[in-house]
């Protein structure tokens, strides 16, 4: 069957496992678990289960995961740790790479989360010695210093560990006398490590006292202005965390922070935020708003109401500046406050400030705020109306500029606030395109939500989307010089076309009057016909067309297509025909995908069938089976296979092509056998599986021959997805042969009723004739894990179904021991040239019962790198890289 294609493995497996690359296949010996004594003899009991992994480098376990990462400091790691600390502290040794240090920190984090950091430090004094050494070294490498800062934070996260390290060690690492004055402080990774260490450390009251007493907060304040965005962001997050930690346990609604009742750290942070909000520098305002956003977004205690009451006047004063500083951060803050349950009531919420912000910000900045407010159920109605008007204003400007005044009036009915002037919209092409794309995306997100405004201006929005498509395509009539300028700005703009088509597809959920639907169909046809439409625009137009076509009638033959729909289809098919002949492969591919989805919906409708068969579309689709581009061939296989399933595929137009004389099935098998690309072969296996499931006429002529041929070809395929899909086909045939299985089978609906026990031997003979067991057992040892897992599941379901039907008694008695032993020997030794052959039903049952498939499935579920990613392996790697140990470093 399939050879072991080691060069195509996609997973790393432990050495010696049944899936390892190039692992030796042991021969059967007297000590092998597969002995003749395990074969069922006449009158004997059930055979002993044989672990498929036995003899291939696996040890039988008691249910624990062998080699799984340890969650505590095991003795092996404890023995290696002093040597590793010595290596890290040795200036003559190169500092370990960042990846190893990150993994080491992750491991220590896990150890301290599941145990005591104090016990860890007491049992491993080398860790404290390493931190002391780094502290005492003035020119410590930046990577090692950052590692030590983060490690100290992990150990100090528990109060017992903090007390153990408190004193010169923690103050030296994080206080004024620490790395702040060293040359390494200029390296961003050291500053980031310092902040991350403090973030881990700040988990208990003792840490808060440490921050207040050692001048740490002043350094954090300065790091908010750090040139590294990562450091500055981490500093703001740290301040929000410390503020929330300081106020933990605050009962009721405490007084304002300036009254002195708040903890020291909280008062200092609030004072710093106040000072920053009053600053004229936009970066400082942004930092203060970010701290507030993080705090109010994650903390819902009553103290946040007092915090907002004190700081909201300062935030409101930002709206008096020109321009409004940090507009995006201000929007994030207002939405964070509005979403907090503490401010859900109308009198305490930020509603007045939000209304002022909507009127002060430009449309590009106000759009996200408007959408966020409209998503809130408890937002006041007047504010909702204002927010919706902000979203609609850019579209109203477009309609007014293009002689569509009635629709524009409909868009702005009841929307307060000044509209966006067209001059502002046309200030630059990039500003115009950005605003329109954002508006369309925000409205597309709002449309399906239950919170969307009512009434929803469906007709006006349809007119706006169609108008933008025509402006981009050059087909709109401008109403003024400004309208002409807008036409020139949007002409050929792919970004706006894509956004408008996405929005138009979303609006299909609301439909509209027939005049609007006709208008939409005309605009979509213009996009599909235009020679200037890019491949991405054509793909979007095909997708929008599918959404606007009505769904198939139920039942399919109950009614004919409406005259409008039929007329549109008759105009659409020539366009599709043209796109199937496009010189651009992306266009041909999109057209085939559209044909597949269209036929899936309408293949049973008589009017559609007549229109499709009267066109050249089916013939052109079949010609694309020989397309030079593999993606197109794959899409053609899917489209043609589906058309054939519905009787909509004409005869081959290329009789000279190999396989054409045998019909479409022959062509597909030829592709499966000879195509050099994986995508078409995957598509063929999927189509053939669907044909088998649906009882396609070409398959029903000789189902067993069909299945045997496909399995034989698939077993030799180098693509693991093809082999996995072959197992799916085998499962479908298994279900159809044995009848309806027990509960839980995904193919249970619509399959034949379970066959009687007397038919079991005949069904097993059919499985043997197609060599299904050969195929599944070969796939069980596949070098790609998904294939092996699918094969294991298939064999388990087969064995369970056979056991449910009576097993050996119904299969015809006891098996031939020699046949079973030979079958197992051939499978275990992996002799691909010696398949199992057609086994007797009883022998087939004995082979399945002699295998520990449950244990095999458990091992397949384990991570392939479970040994290599263990802490012990990590420590060994780092020591080996330093030349301390002789073992070779693992490859990650």
C-alpha cells in the first residue's frame, strides 16, 4: 500500500514511535507481543489486545501521559538547576538565547502557580544566588538582567516569597539603587523586564507598600513616555493594575481621592492622571486616558464612580480644545465607562459627555463612538438618534452630491447635529476613501444587530450603496461641480467598491421593494460586466449576488422563479460564461466558486436547469479541468462534480484527453492519479466521496470496484489531506455496507436500515474485496497524525459495530490462526508489498480484536513534542549549549 513518505511529514514525533521519521521496523521475534498464542484458536477465549505501539519505542503506561511536562520541580530538574544557574552567572559563557529564557520563565511561572515560591527558593538556594550575582554585577548582560528582573517578580508574587526576598535584593533590583543607573537601562528589553517584574510582583499589600516606599511609581510615571511603545504601554497597564489592587476591598462608595481616605498608591496615581489630563502635550493626555480606560474597563467596584466623578470634569475640558487631543483614546474611555455596569443608570453615565464628543469630533473619529453607543441597550434614545445620524451623514453627502436628494433626505430624517459638508468629505482622496470605507463597515456591523435603530432606512441605504458603486464605476450622474469632483475622486477606487459590495450583501437580509431589488441587480451586473473590475471586486460582486438571489423554494418544484429573478439569471449566465474564459486565473476561480454555490441552491429548480443547460457554462466549466492553474482545476473539479450529481453536466468536449472516453469519472480518476498539485486531488476525493454518499449513477454501476480503485490510488498519494479524505470515503462505504450504525454516526440520516445479523458475513466479504482493512491499517501507521487518528477512529467504530452484531459467532466461527498471524506480522513489520489480502470475516474480527486501538488513540492524542518540551529537556538543552553536558541539544 502507501510507502512511508518521510520527507512529507508535517509533525515531529518522538524517536522510536510508530510515526517517527525513518524509525526502524522491527521484525517479529519470539519475544514480540504478536505471537501465535495471541491468535484466536478454536474454542479459545477472546484474544489478548496488542498495543500497536509496542515494539516501536513506546512503553506501556498506567494511563499517565508519558513525558508530559512537569507541573512541579521534579528531582531531575532540581539536580540540573545549580549547574544552569552557574552557567547563567558565568561571564565567560554566552547568555542563553531569548527563546530558552522565555521558556524557563514560563516554567517557573507554572511551578509557582502550583506550589509555594518560598519552598522553591529554600530548596534551591542557587536561584537566590543567581539573583544576587546579577544584582552585584555592574555590567551584567541586558538579556540576563531582564531575565533576573522578571524572575524576581515571579518569585515575589506570593507574599511568602516576597518576604523571603525582601531587603537589599528586591530594593536593589527595583528601587532607585537598582538597574536605573546602569548602562543596561538604555536597552528597551531591560526596561520592559523591569516593568514586567513589577507587574508580577504587585499581587499583595506588601508589594504595594514596597512600591510606595522605594520611589518605584515615579519611575513608572516616567516610563509612560518611553520611546519604546511596548515599554510605555506596559507602564500604563501597570499603573491601572496597581490602582485596582490598591482599591480592592473598598466598601460602598468611598470619598474622593483628594480627601485622603484612599491608599497612598491610589492617591499618587490619580494625582498623576490629573496632572497629565491638564497637560498641553497630547502624548501625556493619551497616557492618562489609557490608564483610565484600563481601570474603568476591568474594575466595577463602587470606588470607580468616585474616581470618574473627580476626573470627568478634566476629561470634559479636553473637548474645549481645538483640535480635541487624543481623540481615539477619548472614544475608548467613553465607551469603557458606558459599558461598565456601575454607570448603567442614565443620571450617572457619560451620556452628556458622549453627546458633546459626537458633535465635536470629526466623522472619521466619531464613527466608532457612534457604533459603540448604538450597541448599548441602556443608551438614551436621544443619544442613539444622534449617533445614528453621525453614521449616516457621509452617505447623505454622497447622495446629495450625485443628484439623489430624496434618498439623502430619508437618511437624515430626525438626525440632529450638523451634517458633514461635502468640502470636508473631499478634503483629500485618502480622507474621502477612508471615511466612506469606515462608514460602510460600521453600518455593516450594525445592520444584523437587534439593537439597530428602528425604523431602519433600508431603501435609502440601498440607494447609497448602489450610488457609490456607480461613482466608482463612472456610471453616476453628478448634480453639481462638487458631485463631479466626487466622481473623479472615487473613479476606479477598489477599496470603496469592495466595502460597498460587502455592505450591499449585508443589506440583502432586509430586502426592500422590487424597484430597489431591480436596482441592486443592475448595479451588480455592471460590476460583473465591467472590464475594469479587479479580481477582488469581481469576487465580492459574485458573493453579493449570491446573497441577493432568493433562496430555493421548498419543495424545489413547488413554484417557478419570479420573472425578475429569471430575467436576472438570463442576463447573469452570459456574464458568468465570459468570466470563465478570463485570462486572469483569480477571475476564473471566482466564477467557478460562484457556479458551485449557485447550482447548490437552484439545481432542482426547473427554470434554472433550463437556463443553465441552454448556456455554455457547463461545457466551459468542464474544459477548466485542464486549466494550467491548480487552484482553478480544483474549483473546476468541485463545480463539475456537483453539476454532474444534479444531471447538469454535458459530455466531454476533449475526447483526446486521457480518461475522457470513460466519462467524467474517468477524468476525475485521471486527475487523482496524475495531477502534480495537491489541491485538485483533494477536490477529486471530496467529490468522489459525495458521489458515493449520494448514490451517483457512475458509482452505483459497480460500487465495490469504484471504492477499491479510489482507495488503491489514494493510499499512494503524497498529500496527507488526500489520504484523510480517502478514509472518509472508506467510512461512507463502511456505513452503507453494514447498514445504519449505532447512535452518534454522522451518516445515520437517510442510510439503509441496519442489516440483519445473517447478512454480516456478506458485508464483511464486501469490505475484504475492496481491501478496506488494508487501507485503514496502513493509514494507522501514517507519518501524519491526522491520518492516523482518522484511521484509528474508523477501525474503532468498525470493531464496535461488529461487536454489537454478535462478533465471531455471526461472522462464521473461529478464524484461521495462520491467516491472522500472517496478517498481523505483515502489518507490524510494515511490509508495504505484502498487503493483508481478502481476509475471511472471522479473521478480520480477530485482527481488529488483537489490537489495542484505544491505547493507540490515546498516544495519538498526545503532543508530538511532549518529551522535547519538558522542563528537564529544556535545562539539558541550555547546559548542552554551554558545553556542560555531552548530550546533544534537542531541536525545537
